[in-house]
């Protein structure tokens, strides 16, 4: 059958005003940070950097008399909503952008077009019949520009799996039971994965009954991918009390796109149920602007969720990039998980060590804008502060929940059938798993490490029973 799909080598990204601001902010932030590291003097550093980058005063409060106390990102930037401004398109290295301000219906129009045009099910005539104006006009433009194309179908790149979990690219996972599929942090047709053979929206058609989003970082939150799913798809996101420069209100963004089943619940609320899965929404501590302190305003937090996903066959806890911060530790969460939910069959996480390595750490400088002047001045002394669990912290969590298995993921994009990261590099997956094994033994954990590649799956047929790695064909 001939059906419309996204063309090969075409990727998408939603752009926001915050991205544009960062282009101006980043050189100034880097300059201030370098001067502070050299002199230890915030006032002199800010004023000297401002002389080089005078436009910084549009974004920051810079008063020469009070800079030591008052220097900060202006509130209209610090607490602005994340409202999509455009759709950035890459095709074979050529970039273009659709200005959403010029599209009648904006994101809701894009969602209607993408959800029908990317799934690989409908032919061109059927899609046009289902769309209204201006949706039909946008679809025609995408077809005429070669961003969507008609082609015959191909077999799914997913391995056959009755019950278990697929490893997709980077932080994306697909949980399957015999009747239900739950997708985590999907990134399809993504600029991040532009250089590798990848899954696309067609591979997931008919397999997704709900989507879980862990946090707002761009390698986990990909709105252009979410637009490719039907408007009634259940999507679970972190509850964000107030949008900020480091965390947008994801539920509000999705509702602006026309999604009607958006869930943003409190940590430890009763589990959500999708088919035969229970989804427990749990705390995400760590990967915050600072390890031991709050930023200067309590609302400045990168809100996130970890999730326990379980059914009659298995239970799994996604630690993602979590760690410890001033609000709590994942070890404390693990003890409560063990008490409330019992032993966990599979723990999955990133193993890399993220720390306060420079003013551009984690979020390319946005985190730095949330700090008080005194914290900015002391930042060079915090370079050893670990913001994620790393192998030692993951081992502690596995021991606390008596995890039967540990599965690595979220170590960046790579070719299907491989793992990301240069073989033998200090942060490559193989090296990190070796470190984890040592820490698991030291902690007395019974957890077994399951090595798998991007595109593989792990089959689970019974609680605490053996798992089997299903290789990509």
C-alpha cells in the first residue's frame, strides 16, 4: 500500500523565544563565568563582560552600584511561558522554519497535519479529506516541499515482543504488555538523531496507548514528536507549578496543541491505569541548578517525574537522569518504593556523571540564570558537586529496591544495534557498566546487569523471573 510518511533525512524541532534569547545570553554568561573563575569577583566580572556584550542589559538587571546584590535575569524572561514560535525543519543539512504566527490555528493545525501525515497509514487523498482549511494548505505545502512523501510500507524496525521493553533512541523506551504499549520520552524524526539510522513514527503505529514524559530537557521533551500522535492519546507530564526559564509548563503546552488527555499529577498520587499497566508517578530529585542549595527563587526548578511501570508480568522503575538535590534524594525515594510497591524487577537509568562543570552546565547556560549573585560567585568551587546518581548512586537504589535486573539507557543517540558513546571512553556505556558492577557488589545487591543495544528489547514473562534479550533482526 502507498501511504504518506515523513521523508527520509527530514527532522523537526519546535523553536521557542527562549532559544533565541539563549543565543544572546550564552556568550555573556560564558564571559562572566570565566572572569569569576579567574578573579573571584562577581561585580568586576559582570561589568567587564557587560562592556563587551552591551546587549546583556536587555536581559539582566545590571546596576553598577548594586550589582553584587541585584544582578539577575529580568523577571519577564525568568518566568516567561514556553510558547512555541516556529517549526524548525532540517532536510539533508538544509534548515528552514515555519513561523507559527503565520499559520492559522498554530500548533493545533500542525498537530492535525502531523498526526495524520507521519503515521504511515493514510494516502494523500484520505488525509486531505480529513483535514479542514488551513490544515489542508499546510499539508499540501509539506508535500510539495518534499517533507512528506508517499511510499510503500516497510516492516517495523521493532523486534517482535509480547511483554517487556524496547530500547529506542537515547531516552526513548516502549513498554509492552500483551495488550498495551506505553512510550517514554519519544524523539522521532529528531534533529538529535539526524546522523543515525533511526526509528520513525511508522514503527510505533498501533503500539502506543499512552506516553510518559520525564522532564523538560530537550533530549526528553520533544513537542514536534508528540504532535505526530492523535489528540486523544493519554500523555503524562510533570506537574509544573510555574513556568520558568528552566522548565516550561508541559501540560499547558500540550493543551494548546489540542491534546485532550493530559495528566499532570502529584508525586505519590494513586497510580494511573492504561490497559493492564499501572503507572506510579514518583519524585525526580537531582539534575537541578545546584546540588545542595535551592536557586534564589523557590519556583525555579526543573520539574520531573520518575515512573514505576508495572503489570502482572513485571515492574520497572525509570530513574532517568535523577540524583539528589536540596529537596531530597533518590535513595530515600527507593526505600519508600520498596516499602509500598515491593521489589522492583527492572531498574533503568542513565549512568553518566553530570556536575557543575561550567556556567554552561546542563542547559547551555539557562541553569546559571537561576542562581543568586552569591551562588554565581561561588560556582567555581562547586565543580565536584554531582547532580546525577552516577554508577555509585544507581547501585544504592538497586540495592534498596532489591532490583532483579538493571538496564542502561539514555546515553545519547547511536546506530541501531549499537550503544552510544565511543568504545572505551570514560563515559561510554561499557565502562560505566563496569563501574556499576563493582558498586553493586560492594552494596551487596543481587541485581544482574543486562547489556542491550539500541533497537533491542528485553522480554519479561513473570515477576522476578528471568528476562531474555531480544535482538534486533
